[in-house]
């Protein structure tokens, strides 16, 4: 039963991703909005955290980014979902400025 539950969860996530990507393709650049990058990152990590995932979060950029919010959200979601799969058990997430650029690491 647990394999079936895992399969259903995986298919549900894939379906949501496909629908989201379809939405993104149809968004125009006039959807650009000023967002608080550190706040969005924090919100996405909290939403996407799953039981065994451990995150060390150091968000120090204090950046307001002029961006399509859904594009930034997808970027953060991709990093948060993939980091535990391809990295160590503890995932370090940080944001800062370097040479005039916003850095999400």
C-alpha cells in the first residue's frame, strides 16, 4: 500500500508541474512584479518541506526583485525539491548580494 501511496503522490506532483508549466508558457512579461525574494524563498521552503528534509536557511539578501512571480517560484521550488535528492541530508539555502547580483545558493 505504501508503494501505491508514493506512486499516487508522485503522479499528483507531476500533474501539478505540467499544469504549472502550461500556465507559465502563456504568461506575458507584463506579469512582472516587485517581490520580496527572501520572503518568497522562505514561504516556498516551508510549503515544500517534507518530513525527513532538513533545511538550514540563511536569507540575507533583503532583495526586492522585479520578476514574474511564478517564474521565481518555479525556480525556488525546483531547487528545494531537487537539493535533498541530489545532495546531502542537510540542505543549506542562502541568499545574498555579490558583485551587484542577487545570489540564491
